[in-house]
C-alpha cells in the first residue's frame, strides 16, 4: 500500500514538472519527462509483485501495460524527433567545435607580407610560369599510379 502511494506521488510530481517544461516551450523534454513519470504508475498498475497471481485477468494490469506502452512510444518518438533535428547535446557540441576549428586556421593564416604574428618572413623564389606550348610533367602522377598498380 505504501509503495503504491509513493509511486503515485513520484509520478504526479514528474507530470507536474513535465507540464512546467512544456509551458517553457521545451516540448521534447516535456514528453520525455512525462514518459519517465508514467513508468512508476505503470509498474504499480501491472502489479509486478503479484505478477503470477492475478495478471492475466486483471483489467488494472492490462491498463498498466497500456501506460507502459504509452511511455515507450513517448521515448521512441522523442528519440526520432531528436535524430531528425540532429539536436542531441553531443551533436550540438561537435558542430560548435567543428565550426570553431574551421574558422581558427583561416584566422591564424599568415598575411602576404609576413607571418601571423606580423614578423617578416624570408622570401622564397617562385617557380617561373610555364609558356602555353610547354609540355606538362606528369612523372609524379605516373609514379603514384604505378605504386598502386594502375
């Protein structure tokens, strides 16, 4: 009797928190909280303790299975929404890190007159431009192809 009361109180508190979360327009999180809070009531309604004695013919037990099924549907539904949106915490963190890494090398690239820190660098001779009729050198490409057996 006391276990049923405690589970009911925990479920009621969880549903209250889910309502507040939904009021804050965080619907996926609210649905997940509702799913978590329905599990204790579902377990009480199924009569886990008296499973073998009266589960088969108990309408309350079958209603408990329905509540557990609803909780499972909420779990899988919220996971599907998160996957479709791609908004899990790990993905948001990885996306932010990738953006920072993509921007940082370009920001630290050396300027044409010097290095990234403003110091002058020694000039290196540039190769002479080819004339329009000069044959192209494909020896490095041929070496790569031969290395791979092509």
